[in-house]
């Protein structure tokens, strides 16, 4: 049988993907309609973690897409009603920051120079262009997603879900507006969540000093500029050095700033750290804020939103915190108050998107209360019934503890529970322009006590229902993770009770990076359990970070970035996909190099050549060929034994994929095809094919044919393009499907 001598992926891949799209089989409804899937088949669903519309896909995205596509293609071939739902994330802070940087670079303008309306137009245009690029790249990776159901976190349907979720959580008493310490990004001029803060070790100085000459207790800090806002000194009540001072209040003059410092006893203070005395700055420290609440201490704000000293009577007024620190240390030395100065390593908090140094500031913001008890609004879930008192934290904890959600690998359970245990209220408001507006309105007149309260609506009211006054909407936008936290069910039509929601939710698997376990996974569990009374997914497959061959993180500065699209053009998509699977154990980082990708290109060529040999050896006689493709040729005892062993191998591959051991499955397929099938089976049977008697010759051909087509099926989820192309060239029984993507998975008994 004729088959081209060489496999040219550049001529095959776009043709194959177009064939898949035109077939309509990415859509499970089409599979049912065209009787490729039983209407009563069990459903299997995955939502694609939506890439940010900030530019191009990177190798991490390519890994996500590959791993999910392997799982999806297996279940589609096994006859499940299989949905893989794609989409993109507006990624508010990231996208706005990107456009602001481009605007400054190209036009030397800020967003304020353009005005809100024009700036948002620019952001929308940028997001749209990025979206189109991303879609093409997702296709290039061979992703069998249902494009007919594509979603965007900022589209009309998702906005309806966001405002509905906000109102329902607000009505449950779980969303409130209040003043709390938040992570403030002076560069981005917005709050950011705890999970959007990166900590980097940097060398700094620890200063030990007295507030003034009359204060009896020395304190130590790396940030003396914040001490302008101290209201207490906390010591351990068992510390004999300071026990006699507890309860006393001292009036001090700290470099011109008059302070009332109360000495308090608190078990949280470590007597062995520093001087054993902690200067309490309630307005600029998360820890001190909690101490202040428990001891009813006043609040003094000394740092503003631009990271400048805001105390007008202070000699340091208007200075950047870094400059103020230098000046304060200099003054402490002048007045002989500085007792010690030592080098230490400290963790500097920076905003993930802007790299601005985070300032903890007290701000009026919107929060989700994770510790407040509320009446469970759903009929039954994890032993909770309607009306039972629960907290969001408890729902998040029990979802994993009771195995309603399985984290893969399980070692992440401990990390997850530790994070839940230390979870603070979630600040969901952002002071940026791009994103979902907070669905809260305020009456401008405020003529009565009722119309002074916030009005929460899913649709903008025309006027105040109490006094008829005009309304203005809250200017803040919502945290990106608020909208993406609804992703598994908002994409299926919620808040409407759609057929998709009933059929495909909870979703089967969430595959995502272990680095966003708390960013996204935990937020989805919070949202879904509270709003739907069910889990968002049954399993979470946590994968690692894609690194270079030496295990280093890829970055422009190191010059070690590998562009996935460049690699697909150079070596073919199947080669890149296999290189991202083999060696990628769940939860572990993936090491990759161009040599590794090139090696998988050689594997693709091996598959092609081995297939070419088997097909060329098939008999020209139509009757003999028909017997082989219908698997009706009697096999020799040895061939039967070999095929029985291969059936066990197929079962092993299936179990590996189903249990998320994709790395093992990929490697086993590679080793078996190359070193067992090509190097042993084919070589061993050449003499039988060309010199054996008819019965033995046909048995050998039957054996190789069965192993070949089953291996093509087994390899399809990993290397879909070459296998689909070969499938179109292989003579097959009439029962087989024309498209490999919907062919039945090898029978495993």
C-alpha cells in the first residue's frame, strides 16, 4: 500500500485541525446527534483555565493545554459525553498594567491623560487582539475544545453571573464594606490580594532604638518610618524585663511626633526576637492591626497611597518612605537614640503585576467574610442541610477533607489545609478602571437613613426607591479572581438553570498549575459551595512550572525562554506535546529543552516509518486484506500470547491516564512503540512476512496490524496530528470511524 515516504507535519497539522473543526465533534451535542456517543452516556467535562488576554501563550500554557487534551481525548474515545470548554480571562490588573505600559512607552501618556472612556476602548482593543492570537495558538496546540461554547470572563453572560454572585453573597451577609488593612500597590494605585503578592529576600538593616530618652523600652524594626504611627509597645507578659511596665502609658516625643505609647502584654510576642518588645503600628502592619483590635488601640495613619509620609506636622511630611527612613535614622543617631544597627535578610512584598513595593494600609474596601457563620441555603451538601450554620472556610475545608474533591498529588492537601487555616477575609475591590464594576449604588440625596445605605442590585436601578434621588455606582471594580472563581458554572449558563449546567457540573477535572492552588482553585471552591451547594470539580490535577534543562525558571533576563509556537513550527506540535508530557509527574516542575523536543520529532518519524512498513507489507489480494482488517485471520499460539500481553499493556496505559499518571503513560508508549514494536516485533516478523507460509505469513501480518492500529489509538491523545493522518491512510474495517478522534478506545478486558 502506498504511503508517503516522509511525514511533513507542516502540511498536515492545519489540514487536520480544520477537519476536526468541520466535523463538529468537539461539541458533545454533535457526537450525540450523529450517534457517535450514546444519549445516555456519562458526562465528562473540563473547563480550560482561561489564559490572560495579555499577549501570547507561553510554554506553561502549552503544557496545560496538552495535559488536558490527553485526558479529554481519552474520555471522548471511551464514549463519554465529553466537553472541554475554552475561554479567556480579562485579567484586570495585568491587562490594564500592560496597556498603561504600552501607552507610556509609545505616547508618553498615562491613562488619566486619555480619560476613562478612551482608555477602556484601548484596553478592549488590546484584549480583543490578544484573544485572537490566543485562539490561534490554542488551535495550533491541537486542543479539541468546543469553540461553540467559548467564554470570556468579562462578556455579557459572565457579567450577569458576577453581579448575581455578588448580590447573593451580600444577601447571605458574606460581603461587607469596611476599613481593614489591605495590600496597597502604590505603583498600580490599587489593592491586591494576598495571593498577588510576591515575596523576595533582600538585604536590609534592623535598627534598635528608643522613641525618646525618657522611654524605658528599646524596640527593633527594619522600618523606623512606620514608628511615627505607633500607639503601643507589646511585650510578652512572662518577660521579666518588661513585666513592671505593662499597663502604663507614656507620652513620648519621637523626633517631633508626639505619641501616646501604651505598654501591653501579648502572648504572640517572642521574647527572644530583637529586644523582645514590639512597636505596634496598627495602621501599617497586618499583625499589629490584629493586636490593636484585641487591645482596643487607636489608629494613626502615617503613610499615604503614594508611599509618602502624610503626617503634616512631621518634619518628614511629603517624603517617600525610603527617604524618610534615611532621615529618621540620621536623626536617631544625632539624638543618641539609635543603639544598634545590624544587617539582616528580610522579605520584601511586591505586587505581582507592577512590581511595586506593597504598603499595608487601612482602606475602605469590599470584603468576603470567610469566618462569618451563615445559614446554608442549599438542600444537602457534605452533611450540611438547609439552615445549618456554616462558614465559607468550613465549606472549603470539608470539600477536600471529605474527599468530595481530590487533590493530585495528595501531598498538596496539607498545604491547602494550612492555607485555609490562616485565611483572612478576602478583599475583592480594586481601584482600577478595567473589570467588572462593583454592583453597588449610592443615593446622592441621602435624605433618609434608609437611602444612606448601599443599594446592591444585579441591574442598575433608575432612582433611589426611598427618595427618588439620583444614584451613582461604586467606582471600584472587582478582583479578577472573583469572576474567574465562578468559571466552572458561569461558563455553563449560571445563574440560569441550563441543560449544560445540569449535564456537565460539577466538572470532572480541573488541571492547573500548583502555583495557583490558592489564587484560583480555592476561590472556585469557595464560590461554588456557597452559591450552588456543590463542588466545582471532582479532581484537581496540579502540575508544576515549566523550567529549562537546568531547572531554572524561564525569563527574558536569563535568555532561556522557549517559544511554543516557534517549536511547533520547527519540530511539529506532536513533538512539543510529547516533550511536555514525558517527565512531567503531577505536582513536579517540568524540565524542557529544544533537544528534548527534537528527540520527540524523531519519535514521530519512527511512528511514520513503522506504519509505512506495516502498510506496505499488507497483501494486495483483496480477500486476504479484508480478513486482516476485519481481524478474522487465525493467529498462531505465540501471536495470541503476544497480543494478550499487549492487551494488558493497553489496560495499563488506560489506568495511568485515568489516574493522572500521564507522564508514565507517555513514556511507556514511547518505549513500547520504539523498542518493542519497531525494534523487536517488526524485525522478528519480517522473515515470516516475506518467507513464511501463507498461514504463518497472514498471522504475522494480522498480529502487526492489530498492534499498529491499537497503538495509533493509544498514542492519539498524546500525538493527535500524526495519528489522525495515519488513521486516514490505514485500511480499516467498516465499523471503524473515519475520524480517529471519535474512534473507540482499544477494548480493555
